[in-house]
C-alpha cells in the first residue's frame, strides 16, 4: 500500500517536477563523491534522473550504463525523454522498479547515489546498499534538514519513520555510522531557503 501511494504521488508530480532544485542537489552530491568515469553506479529512487543525467554526459562510451531506477513510471518516462534530448539515452539503464532491493548482484557496484529520496525508502535501503557495494565502495545520499523540511500533508505521510531527519550534519554522520558505514562525512548544503544534508560514506566488508 505504501508503494502504491508513493507511485501515485510521484506520478502526479512528474510533469511539474522542480528539475532545477534537484539538479542542484545532484550536482553538489556528484562533485563531493567524485566517482571515477568507469565506476559501476546506481541512481537509486532516481525520480527524473537528476544524478544519472549529469553522470551520463561525462562518462566514456566504454563505461557501464548508469542504473537509474524509480517506482514511478511517469518519473522514469520524463527522465528517458530528457536523456534522449541530451543525446545520452544509451548511457543510462532506466528501470521502473522498487529501489529495495536493488536488482544487482552482491558487491557489484562502486557507487550508490540517492538524492532527495532516502527519507521515503527507509533504513532498509542502507542495508541493501551495503550488500550491493564492493568493499571500498561509496554511497552519497541526501536528507532534508529537519529544521527546514516543510512537506505537504500528503508527502509527510509517506516519509519513512525509521529515518530520522537530522538537525545538523553531525547528526547525519552519527546515524550513518550507526547503520554500519565507515569514513562518514556530512555537510549542510544551502539552496535558497532550503537546506539539505549531503552524506558521503564507505562500505568496508568484513567489519
């Protein structure tokens, strides 16, 4: 039921999506994580593909396609159309699918991105990212800053209860570390009147 409500909410939002805002978040996250051009990368709960589109434009033709998946068929359709307009459609593997679990083998990814979506997915997503990432693989995700998050009643009801929205970057770091990630760092990113926390962390298997 929760998944169906998410699909409905984001399908309705697809045609009026704030691309500029989400592209700014994606750009900041990509610049900080700085994936290698040939890394195996997933853009989790990608929406209209803000992360995937920016990565695809600078990847060599020999690199594996960026895996971009989302529950919302309308969001994925918008992302596909934008990729075609930019001439990078073949550099992205678009999927309409649940983000948890990721449809990849264990320890097969180098980087997982999740921009503006983890607070809808829940803590289970982090456990799956650890499964999917190779040892030394990295995850870059964002969370809205609790002090500046003003969702509508509909979207507030869709937020996962087991993902605490941080009030500071330090709180976000502590939570990611408690979820089993290493080398955690976080910072607050200011976008006009909005604030998001960018989190970068590493997976180390065998610890």
